[in-house]
């Protein structure tokens, strides 16, 4: 029988290579041979091509992003659409397919601290001097309130050979995106919702030396939720000033014993359970007893 396969050559592979075809291969370390029993004839199941395949670099293309369009403002946890264009600025066609990516950045230079918003794939190549329009739709992740730039990186996996023009594969938006965070108020419960894998970020402004109690009350008693609080920056499971006293409870609580003056960011995160209504609140506690826990004892026993 005849067979054929279309394969993508690994990038950075240059020179002469032989192509091997192996029939009925061993697919697992638990089996000593392939699916077909061949007795002593298992040794001739691999055959090389008669002539080597010469692999060369294609002429360099030059993919550049431009015309980045974004809304003037967006709130964390809300949908966001970023439109942009990609142009092949070289004299040679770009062949194959590749992936473009979009990032949220505090400046105009890409680094590992920038937040990936989404990726989109392009196929069919791109002729010299031609362009295509693309977009990414994403939920704006938890981010500190302020102004950000949108960065677009064409061909994020370096699937297109561009030679020295790889260095212009990052373009920053001309306009800034004003990111806002929903506000919490002391003593005012806020209605929201939370489900498995979902995150919500909020901001509350407080005074100096307050004792703060943060409560997340979920309507789903079987849910597992988390709450994290951090001063002046986005809270997460890895960076926080206060976390839930009862981890993965349906209705967790967190305390700040003595506050600093300014903004605290509150992150709630669902680990399990269906998406259900919830109430988030923060209170400044007076000097008081908040809880009593008693043991059990009998006659002549300390309690």
C-alpha cells in the first residue's frame, strides 16, 4: 500500500538529512514489538530515503504589527477586544502559518512581567507588501488600576524566518488603556457572582490603623472559594497580606489587623462549584470580641 504525510520541518534545521520511515513501530515501553508479529524480521522495519533531503532557509520575510485599536478604558473582569494589522514589509513572501499574541504592559517594551491577553492564528502565508487584519477577544485579567499599553507580537513561536528583522516583532499601541477596578466601600455589601475558575478583583480605600474584616458570602454551600487581600497592588495566591482563615470554604473571611492608609486590592477566586450569586463586604471593626470557642468537659475537668 502507499501512504503519505505532510510534516512541518523544525525551525533552525539546516543541511542534508535522510528521511526514515519506520513501519509498525513500537509504541510503548511495555510492549517489546509492534502490533504485527514478525518473529526475526522485526529488524528491517526502518528504511532511509535513497537520497538526502537538502534543507535551506527561505528568503527572510518581515512581519510587523500596526494599527492597534483598543477602547479608551476597561474594567478588570470585563470583556476586551483588540484589533490590529500585520504587514509583510519585506520583498519576499511569508509561507505557512503562525500565531500572533497580544499583551497588557505597564510600558512600551515587552518583558516576562507582561500579561498575555490572548493569541490568534494566521494561515495561508502572506505575500510581500500585503497585510491582514486580526483581533483578540479576552477577559481583562486582574490588574492594578492605572494606564497600560497593549503590545502585539506577530509570529510568537518564530515559525517564519525573518533574519535580522526578528527584532521588530513587538509593537506597542499609540494610545493607552485606562484600567479601572470595581470599588468596594466600607460597610456596604457588594453583590457579585463567582464560579469554578473565575476571578474577581476589587479595590477599597481605607484609613490608617483600621482593623478590617473581609467577608465573601456565597449562596452555594458546596463551593470552594478563596479570598486574598493586598495593599497597593494586585492580590494573588502567591502575593497577599491576608488570606482566608478557612481555606477553600464556601464563604471565606480574611482580616487585616492594622491597616495602612490607601487602597487595598481584594481578589476572590472560585475553585469549585457552579457559578452562584455572592456578596462581598469589608468592615472596619471596633475594639470587640468577635468569637468564642469552648471545649467540652465533665465533672472535675478543666474547660
